[in-house]
């Protein structure tokens, strides 16, 4: 499956959910900037959930990379969008949620 991405603004960030098995997740909603905006719910799981909560909040412009997950339970089928990377975005270009050292610019010399 090809990499799926969605740009938008974080509308809602849920609480960190911890289950008896030790599994953790956080759900969040991103609103798309389309002519007819859509509210899309994602989940981030395990250790990425805690990191997501440290660096993201409602109102942030982001680019979300995600996978589509599906399963069947008791004859019903369920789909979830599992985010695995979230970048801060200014609307045109995405920026990592953590500070990343910029590469030094190299001056071109003309010979």
C-alpha cells in the first residue's frame, strides 16, 4: 500500500487511553482545509502516543502520515486510520514536530 498523507488542523486531541494489556493509544481529529472541510479521526499507538501528546495540541497545522487498518469482530468490519508520523505544517511545507538541526548552507563557487 502506498504512503497515505493528510494535511489539516488538529481540532481535538483525546486523552491517553491505557488498557489492561498495557496497550496505549491516543485519538485525535484533523480538519481538512478543503472547500467542504472534513473531520478525520486518527489514532496513534504505543510509545508514539505519548510523544504525540508532548508536541501537538488543538489548533496546530499538521501533515499526518498514516496506514488504513481493518479488522473483523463478531461478523462486523471495522476500519481505523493509524497515524505513524505527524509533522507541523505551515500550510505549504511540513516541519518535524521536534527541532531538527539544519544542514549548513554551502556557497557555490564559480570557476
